């Protein structure tokens, strides 16, 4: 699999993040830029970045109301992100947004639940509180009030823990709407009041009018006329000051009806007149807009007619100039024939020169191939010699020093039985010497075992990784999640040792620098390649700076090069780290 070089991938990933933050501005410009980037990435076969581009294009087409195009790109993103399940949830939410716009609420709900399954495993509260709120809205529209209230409360719990006051105000209104539908009117009023107080603290005058209007509506339903009038007037005041006219006509009409119930006909008529004036003004605005649209259409039609007349005149001029051109064309044809003949001769000479150069290049490549093959054989012989020497040293330690220590331990045990009285006088010192001797024997066994090949020889790659997983999780300092695909079989000892060393280096970097709480490691075989995905939720790092200074990154790259592998890093400060490794089998 060929990929964009890591430095280009990181640059383009930064570009995509910038577009993702600002795609609602300069929409057309970003769309052209993304489509051009998608063509480039298709040639480079980089599925991770392609999935990002497809996702952003889908979101842009939703804003442009081009829903078929949006659906196409979002499903393309979903397919590419099958290898990166942590990112699939975001695509499912975009598809849910699309289906909600189209009125397909049940289909939208299925995508939201798929996203929920993924994001609850990740456990990121920033993702979950927004997703819970969207699920609450969808269930509310489907009149499934119990489920709606459940998801609203799930979102509320996270927002209260994080003190997210900007979103709490709107969430309180959503919860109050459900309680009002369930006839829990007092509880609904309390929630609307919480929403109003938060909007007021944040000085969001315009938005604070909505919960006040809702409180007035509940009091009106309960026949609490005085309270209803009080909150209607406060809502009307906020709407006027804040410029929020969304419910203005409903306020006028509701107050007119309440005045009528109280037999205050003059006040009722006054409110009803205000209602009619407002509705007429809205109608005038809509009518003006319709007239403007009609004028635009008329101007467009008139422009089309002018363009048609201009086209006819241009055709006449073209016919007149064509006759003059024929004579000139004839003269240039003769000249062109001469030029073509010269070009043919030049091309033949250039092709002969190119063939000669290709022949020279082929010979040079053959020489390079022989040199690399010889270098590989030399390196393999060096590794083999190192392994043989390691085994010899391990055997010597085990047979000589290990045997000697074992004999000393045996004699020491015999002395232990014969010198009971002496031991009682020097019990602490005696026990210390015995403990040191036991440790020495164990160290000799461990050193000889590690020199002879370590955990890889004993357990293989899968077993060594499982053993490593148990050790890390037992430390209670970090969560280590290991997934090994069923298709992975035994590799050559050399490959397994190199891969294990690379994974150890990644884990070591995370433990030293990342301040991570969890590590996810996946190994799968995909189309004759070993695919390794390493991900942590730490503080991330700047790859460009670390690649220049860190010996660990260079060492990993050299190891992977020796086994026909490559590595990509996706990490920025404050955003965790993803490392993708592919090794040709």
C-alpha cells in the first residue's frame, strides 16, 4: 500500500482540521479545495485522510441542501473509516443529521445509536453530552417522551459535572418541554426558570425570552392568569430588547385570549390589534421578498435574451472573419508541414538518446540491486552471528555461573542445618545473605533466558504481547487494550523480534511522555500486510520537532525499513497520538 509521505500527511491533516473548523465560511472555496485534495489522495491511496475529506464534503453538501451528494460522500467516509472505528461515530452523526432534515427520523435514530455504541466505549464526555442531547431531541420528535427524558438527563449529568453553562440553558428548556408534555407542570416551570436564570447570567437577552414565554404558557394552561400575564409581559420585554421576534405573534394572541377570558375586552382588542399589525408586517416582508425574487427572475430572463442577441451578432461576425482566415490557414499549413518534418527528425534523435540512457540506467539498477542484495546478506549474517554469540553467552552463564551458584546454595543449605546455634545468634545477617544468594540464582536464570531470545522465543509475538498486556494492566496506572486478529499467524523469529521491539518503544514513549490513561493496540492482517494501529489518549506531541531530535523514532523507522514496513504518525499537542504501521508479509 502506497501512502502520502508522513510529513505531507500531517500537513494535509492540519489543513483538514482548519477547514473543519471554518467550513461554514467560504463554503464554495473549501469545496473546490477538498475535491482537488480528494483527487490527489486517491492517487496516493491514503484511506485515513480520504475519510476526513469525504466527511467534510458530506457536511458541506448538507449545508448546500444537496442531500444526494451529501449521502454519497458520508457513506464513502463510513466505508474508509471501517479501519478506524473510533472515527466512525462522527460520520454516523452526520448521516443522522441528514436523515433528520429529510424527515427520516427512525433511520436517523439507528445511526445515532451506532455512534453511541462507539463513543460510549471511548468514554469522551465532550462527544457524549452532545450525542445524548441529539438522541433526546430525536426521541422527543417521535413522541417517545420517556426515552427523550432519559437521554436529556444523561447529557445534563455530564454538563453539571463540567459546569457547561452555555449549553445547560438550552438543555433545561428541552427537559422542561418533555415534563410539560407529561403533565408535570410544576417541574416543567422549575426547569424553564433554571433556563431563564442561566440565559440572564450569560446576558443572552434574546434567548432568555423563550423560557419566559414557555413559563407563561404553562401558567395559562393552569389558569394562573396573573402569573401568565406577568411572564408574558417579561417575555415581550425581552423579545423587544433582544430582537427575538420568533414567538411575538403568539405572545400577542395568548394575551388577547387571556384578557378575553377575564372579560377585559378593551385590553383583549388592543393585544389582538398588535397581533394583526405584526402578522401584516411579516406578510409584507414575505411579499416584498417574493416581489424581489420575481424581479430577479425577470432580470435573469431579460439577460438571457440579451445574451441570445449578442450571440447572433457574434455568429455573423464570425462568418465574415472565417473567409479571411481560410487564405491565412492555407499559408500556415505549408509552414506547419515543414515544422512537423523538423519535429519528427528531432524526436527520432531524442528517442535514440533516451533509449541509450535507459540502457545505462538499467545496468546501474542491476548493479544497485546486486549491492543491496549483498548488503542484506551481510546484515543477515551479522544478525545470525549476534544471535549465536548471545546463545553461547547465555549457555555459559547458565552452565558455569548458574551451576556454581546452585552448588553454593546447596552447601549453604547443608550449613544451615548443621549450624543452627550459630544461625540463631546471627539470624538477620544469615537471612539477608540467603536472600541475596536466591536473588543471584534467579538473576542468572533471567539473564541467560533473555540473552537466548527472551519472551519472543518462549511465547511468540502474540504470547509476548498478551504477557505485556497483563503486566501493564496489573500496574493500575494505565489501561492497555490489546486486539489481535484471527488471521495473524506465526511470523519469522527475526520479524517478531523487530515488531515487538517497535511496540515496546511506542509503549515506552507513551509511559514516559504522554500522560495517557489508556492505550489501544490492534494487529490485523489486511491483503498480505500486517496492519498495526497504536493509539493513546495522552497529550500528544509535535512530530516535526520530535522526528529531528528523538533517537527512538529514528530507531523504529530503521527497524521497520529492515522488514519492509512503514509508519505514519497522527499526533498534535493536546490531542493524543495515533500510530499506523504496515509491514509487507
